[in-house]
């Protein structure tokens, strides 16, 4: 929920390695620059200043263009969401929406995004669970503006949200979040591997009626456990962490998404499982089934808002 890599590796996509090695474009200095340009000038001038930067970024990053087009082409081939075959124009629009979304992320974190433009579906499930002292695991993806869910949490005194991230940027983003929202009810937790102490810590959070959000579209930094599932007509690696975690914590599993809709966003909560079970002898098949269920829900979201996918790296060719 802290952004997506905007850089890529030149050459053979199969040599791209792990997404975490590509670096993040959302450095703290850049975060503050974007925020203050909009704060001082408004969205119109923000777009004016952003246009040449975006075009230069697009022209100077062949890997970015390639990875964006690969996703758009595979989405088109499997679901025909565009009127014609994706070209560089579709790719430029894809990256442009990412820039706009990055601004909305900052506004959401600062409590400055107009929440009357945000619609919410399925939140009653979580409200009732939290009121009963039952937390859960929220599996997410790098789509849309999930930071708006933070703004939603701030308005809901019953919610507490803990976001697991796989990069060392968590501390820096926590600092940004604390400056923008000193009394935030959202905590970023940097996790490179899931050990017994981490599981015990999260178990206490769930038992207190809090929720734990974890990305379901980024393979782990250190642990290599993934499953291959069909995504847009091609096999891709997906992590099993969300399902193992929900199984260990014996809690419900939800999907959380926040996509562009009209002039704003639609935040959607969907329960994928009342309880995740990974039976002995069938753990691999069960994890793959849960991952495929998540991918099916993710695909349905992307069919509605195809430019909201923000994994700008060779997704199908990444290695743990």
C-alpha cells in the first residue's frame, strides 16, 4: 500500500529477478514534492507540471513501456476490455493514471481527499466482525488507491488496520504517515519473513479485533514459497503468505480493493473465506485454490478498471 516500482531492468525480462530489487520511485523527498505542488497549485497545475516529467519518464524507460504493454495486451487477449489492441497510447495513459493515483495516495494519507467521492461496498462485514472482537486478514493488490482505506479507517473508530509490507521503506513511510496524521489508526509493519514471533504478534492483533492487510500480488523477499496460478491466460507466481497467515490465525480472509470509479473511487470489501483451512497432505492444492480465488477476484476488478494495475515490472517472469 505504499506504491509500486516504477523502474525495470533492461534486457531479458526473465533476468528481472525479484520485484523488490527494482527499487521504489516513491522516495520520501518525492512524496513531499508531489504533495506540496498540489497543496500550493491545485490539481490543474499539478497536471501541467507533471505532464513533461511523465513523458520524459515514459520515453527514457523502455522496460517500463514493455512491462505496461505486456499487461495491457494480456488483459486484452483474455478479456477484450479495450475497443482495439493496446498501443503506446494505452501505455502512456496507464502510467499517467499511476501519477494521478500517487497524488491521491498522499491526499488520502493527509486526510485531504474529498471522501464524498469515495463509495464503499461490503464494509458492514468488517464493522460487525470488529464490534464482536473478531479481526481478520485483508488480502490486497497493488491496484488503485488503497491509501483511501486508511482515510476510511480514520473515520471508523471501531477499525484498526495493520499493513504488512515487504520492504525496508516501511519506517520512512511510517514517518510520513505520522507527520500527515499524527494520531493515525493505521500502522505499517515491515516484514521480510514470517517467523513465530511475528505470528504471535499478529495473533494478538486479530484477537483484539484488528485487521491485518497483506499484498497478495508480490512474492516474498526471502521466502521462496509461491504457487503458479493462471492470470490473464498465463501462469504467474503468487505468494501463499496471506492464506498461510489466515490459516495460522484462524480468522476470516477478505479481499480489499479501491479502484477508480467516475470522478472518485470505489472501496470494496469481499469475504473470500470464513476460515482458511490447509489440510495435511493437500496443503499445496489448498493454497493454490485460495490463490486462484484471489486472482479471479482481482481479474474481475481489472476488467472494470484496466488501468488500475500498478505492478510495473515483468510480473509473469519474476523469480523469488
